[in-house]
């Protein structure tokens, strides 16, 4: 059986603020004694909300979700555009001052 392709949580960067736990729509993430953990991995919706809300950048989604040809994305066009905007902004290189 293949391993789950879940977001990776870097516990060394994590400050245990709980934003990922609060915002996870599937309630897949819970705060444990060691920090946030995917306690219910089967509930992960692969939405990458946890990555987006982490103020420390401690969560990385290393997977890519693609839709089969002819299948419609379940989000509205406006929601999809907002996600693309947030994703491209967070992955854009930062400006370098001379």
C-alpha cells in the first residue's frame, strides 16, 4: 500500500499556534503533545489550507492535485482564482534589494 501524500509539517519551524488545526476543513490535523499532526489522514481534503495559514511556513504541500479531463473542479471559478492567487503569491520569489 502506498504512503499518504500528506502535507509535511516541519516541527522545528512550528510555533504550535494552532492555525492549521483551526482552519483544516476536514479536521485531519490535531494538536498533540509534539505539535500538529495528521491524526485523521483519511479526512485530508488536499486543499492546502494548512500550508496557507501557517505564519511560520512550517507546512509544505509537496503534492499536486489534478482533475481528470472533462471533470469540473468542485470550487467555483472565483474560489479557484483566489486559490491560484494565494498559491502564486506565496511561491513567488521575494524581492532583492540592491
